[in-house]
C-alpha cells in the first residue's frame, strides 16, 4: 500500500521541495528493489532521468545520493562489479562536510563491504588497503557511538580479518560480536547481513551445519525487514528452499558439537 501511494505522495512533497521529492523517489526505488516489485508494476520514478537532471544543474549532493543508492541496489542484487563501480564514483563526490549523515554512514559501510568482497573474489591490494581505511574510519565514528556504528565496524573488521588472518576464531568472534551489537540495537537488516556473511564464512571453512543455521537466521531477518526479494535471493544463492531452512535446527541439535550461540 505504501509503495502504491508513493507516486502521489511524492507529487505532494514536490509542491514544497523538489529536492526532498527526489530523495523520496530514491527511497521508493530502493524499496521496490528490496521487496521485489515486478518491473511492470513499478513506479514511474527513473534514476537515470534524475541523474541527468542533477548533472544538468551540477547538483553534487543529489549525484552522490544517486550513486549511493546504486551501490545499495547493486549490492543487494549480488552484483559486486556494479556496486564497486558506483561506489568508486560516489567516493569522488563525498559531501564537503564529512559529518556522518545517514547516507554517508551507510555508503561508507557498504563501500567497505564491497571492497573486501571484491578483493576476496579478484584480489587487488588497493581494494584491501582502501577497505582497511574505511574500516578504520568506521572505528573512529564508533568511538562516539557504538550504538550506531559498532556493529558496522565489527562486521568490517570481521570481513578484513577473514581475508588476512588464518586464525579462524578471530574472524568468527568478530562476526558474532557484530551480530550481538546489531541485535542489541534492533538493526534487523544489518543483523541479517551479519548472519549471511558469517554463514558464507562457515561455508568457506567447510562447516555446513553452522552455515545453514546462519542462513536461516539471515532469511528470517530479511523477511522480517520486509525485503522479500533479498530473502529469496539468499535461498537461491545457497541452493536452499524453505523446507531445508526449517530442517536446520534439527541438524544442529543432532550435531555432535553444536556451537553454543544463537
């Protein structure tokens, strides 16, 4: 219902501020992507048109936000190459003020994740170094507010440690700390993301029961968040269905040495 009413609401917003209307339209485009609205049923908003308009008036702030939303959309689709391309462009458009606005916070977070995951797939020392700098920036912010930044910093540290440290327990512990921090502060989508990445980490190390447990948790978080398209994607990526997700708990209970964490 919210999605269906958004075009009319955006028109009302535009009467007072076209700038605010553009931001509302970007939010709507991302929401449609996350919930999996079919192309034929999507709103009339077009990101390419918005970008062309922003370029014509040299609106750097709007251009940054457009690229940031491209990063988010590409990442949730699993298209790391496109996410990296958009994050590279957006990083050259940082707002003059480095005050961590909500968009800058999430852009920094996802930019770091993209760099580490691209490094994992294709290498590239610059990716690793840039990702480390982003991780350290998030750590600096976390000193001021662990409630906002802590789980993000810990998840970036987990991803970095998984790449550079052979000590499995160190990265595993960081993933779990990120999960706890996201859970403690009600960040449901970031909780799902942390579970998903820990699940991938377990898969890499050949621990399938633990991986399935994490994927089940991620699926539930994404579904609760309302991101049904993301939830379906995680099942597809791990060649699972809802029935196999439901069997995960019994697999763990029958495991000889189940891990004592939720």
